[in-house]
C-alpha cells in the first residue's frame, strides 16, 4: 500500500511528507496549494519555487548534499556506472512526478545521463517535468516544468526551455 | 529680514520627509517575518526564535545535540551520531527548511507566520 492510500485510510486528506528534502504532497495547504522552494545547488538560498498539487512528488538529485572535496575537485555520491566515478556535467536534477519512488530513481538516472542525455532519457521514461542545473549554473527545463516554475534566485540564472524529443512507447499519462 | 518658504522649499521638505519615511520602512519594517525553529526531540517539542543568537543543548535518543542560532539561521554544531550528516547540512534559514539528526531523533523545522515555503526540496 502506498503512502497516499495509507494516509487516506487514516483520514488524512491533506499532507506534506518530507523525507529529508524529497517531498510528496496530498491535497492542499488550507485554501492554497503547497508551496515548495527548490534549494539552490550552490551558495545556499532558494533557486526556484513551485506550487505542488495533490499527489505530486518533488525529488532532486544533486551533487551538493553528500560529497567531499579532494585536490579542488568535488567527489559526490552519484556515480556513473560506466566509469565508476562521480557523474559530471550537471549539479542537480529536479523531477516532478506522480510516483515518489520513480521520481527518486529517475532524477538520479537523468543526473548520470548528463547535460546532453537527460532530455532523451526523460522522454523515454515518460517524464514531463524536469529541471536541471549545469556546472555553470545555467538552467534547463521541460516546457511543462518551465511553465509552473518561478525563478527566485537573484540575479536570475538563464533558463532554457528544452522540448522533449518524441517518446517511443511511453507517452503522456503513463503511470497515472 | 523675514524668510518665507518658497514652493521649492516646501517641495524639498516634502521630499526629505518622504525619504525619511521610506528609509525608516526599509531599515526597520518589513524585514521579513521572524522565522521560528521547531525542534522535535524524543522528549518533546520546543520552539526557538531565530532573532536571538544562542547555543542550545537538546537531549535526544543518543545524547545531546548542540544547536547554534545566529543571524536568523540555525545549525547543528554537534550531535552524538556517527556520520554527522546533520552538522554537514549547515545553516537552515528559510521558512520550510529542515535540518535533522535522525540517529538522535532531533528534527529542526523552520516555520514563519505565513512562511513563504511549506517545504524546501533538495
């Protein structure tokens, strides 16, 4: 039984579940939606904000929570299985999805896919809402993500909207 | 000699008064709502206002966690856990932010009167 169903059976219709920064929301915060801030991967503060609606999970994989620095280079916990080394190119990937476990795994997979591979993989996985930050602080987002995202960091980093390539078998709505 | 204020004088006075009011609001008012840290422990919950600097010793499941409050932010300075993930998390200062020492059962959540965020994703 999933989290949502479990809470429903306990009579909880509105909730925000925070698993150490990974979030899932049910219902609303009173008369308004749940307000989520996405932490900036460098320098602290908030990068962007979005209103999460019923059932949505917001998961981020980044290189900035678990890492050490050695000889000026950052060694973080997301390893590229092709090299056995920390994946390079992106510093964070945020996924909004309706399944928390999938969102968690997919965010990590997109991180490993890197700046040139994430969009194709997102399309294959049926993800519609993705935000990535690269090593130079530039943002890329899918159209569905860009539409709802409010960039709050100042100065505002550049945001490029990336159309997802046409997906094969997996299309919109799958997994719902 | 009698001095009568000219329209230009009045304008200058008005501008000065307006500037003073604006500066006052800028410096003293609307500096954002005071954020409070809600500290949950196995022994209960307490609130720490973040507008007063201080060091707090909080009993947990393993021992004492030490929290530092400074400049509107809070962090774990020490905790009797092995990995020190809590200490390495650094400062929490935004409403909705959260730092925790799970081994010690101490969870610190930041809340405002109407916090800008309900939770921070990272």
